[in-house]
C-alpha cells in the first residue's frame, strides 16, 4: 500500500471516531440535562399560576376549633417527623405563597404521614391544614375549611407577613 492510501484510510477512521465521539458527548449532555430537569420536577411540588378572582387565606378560611383538632392530629401523626417550624416562615412562603389551597391539601393527602400516606380521613387532613394556616398566622374565620379539594381551588394562599 502506498503512503497516500494509508493516509486516507487513517483520516477516514479518525474522522469517523471524532464524529462518533461528538455524537456520544452530545447525547450524554442532552440526557443528563433531561434527567436533571426530571429530578427537579419530582423534588418540588409543581408551581401553578395564582387563582384568578379567588378568596385568599387572609379572609379567614378555618375556625379556631378546627385548628385545635388539627393540632391534635399533627401531634399524633406529624410531629414524629416534622417540627412546626418546618411548615412556617420562609420555607412555607417560598413553596406555597400565592398557590391554591387545594395544591397544599393534595400534597399533604398524597404524601403524609410519611410512613402511611393517605391514612388519615379527609376531615383530619383539612384539620391539619387549618393548623398549618394557624401556625402561619393566617386569620381565623367563621366557617370550617371543608375537606373538599374542589372548593379549595378557589382559595389562594397569601401570607399576612
């Protein structure tokens, strides 16, 4: 074989290797970005647009009695994993401010208690939600928060601080 033929064969193999390497690298970068985005979506609750023309938690959407029942349920089912501070202040504000109350209610119902998600009654979940609102200094109202996610869709969480 002449030097020109060997040189062309070498260049052909080299450019094929380079092309394959570039394709492989691009695929790795693309799949890593997709995995990161998917992981981020799973880590935090999906953010939704604020409810238009809705009631807010500033209107008083729970009663003192309901929050007291929620405190009792919280003590029995939640306190072993959570401190009240984990559901108040900047952390609560960053995650839930301006979102619908039904999103928070659904999140609690689907994921809590951690050892037995969904094991409480709908009323107990609503009571715990009332207690969480009380811990966040939301005003008390005249009517209890109904354990109905459809009615909670019209209530937007707005922190009073």
